[in-house]
């Protein structure tokens, strides 16, 4: 007894070749488009460790918005070459921090920021392990806010560090 077959050996080979070519073309297209789709990873060198919400003297809740940043990296940075941009819930905060050098900061127009202090901004360099505190205008940050800091190298205008802190 002979069985009739509706399949063709030649048709199967042609179908396999076409599928292989399509998969190969998709793979090549993905490789060629990688630079366009590549995710840019920004390291966290400067980390927000806390955001204080109570008045320094009375300890009463006033949403004081003092942000403490710790240098957790390994390199030493000239803090006069750094600036900071802050974001609250994805929206840039109206604060101008054109330098991370505390002495230079005093003479700048620093809208939205009352003061900056700490070891990280007190000398010419910001070394690993040093902290800087930035006191924003009261009420800038509230519990539940997502606060992002971008530290930018002023010579290249590139973000060298990014950190997101969720207030509790």
C-alpha cells in the first residue's frame, strides 16, 4: 500500500532557507540599530543619603528640604567643575546650583537654595566619603516625593552621576 504525501522535500528546503534569511535580516537590523536604541547608563557616584524635613533648631516638621549627598565613588573631583540639577517626581526643581564649591556658591545666584555646606564642598576637591548638604527653600520636598539629583561636569556638560531617592 502506497501513501500519498502532500509534502515536498524541495518546498521544505526553500521554506527553511527563507525563514533563516528573514531571521538573519532581523538579527542584522537589530545589531545595526543598537547605537540608536542603546540605553545610556549613568553611574551613581554622588548618592542622596537623606532628606531632612524638620527645622534644625526646633525639630518641628516644616518640610525643610535639606538634602545630604555622599560621594560614594573612588575619584577625586574638582567641585568648582561640578553643578547639580534636582528633579522632584520627574520635574526639574526651580533651583540654580551652578557650582558644588561652597565658597564659589556664596557669590552665585542660587534661587531656591538657602545654603550649601559640608566637607564635600568646603575645599577645592570633593573626595570619596565626604558629604555635602544643600538646604532648599522650605517645602521643596515632601514625603512620597521621588527626588533625583544629576551631578554635571561643567567642562563637558555631561551628567557624570545620577541618583534617585524616594522620601518616606
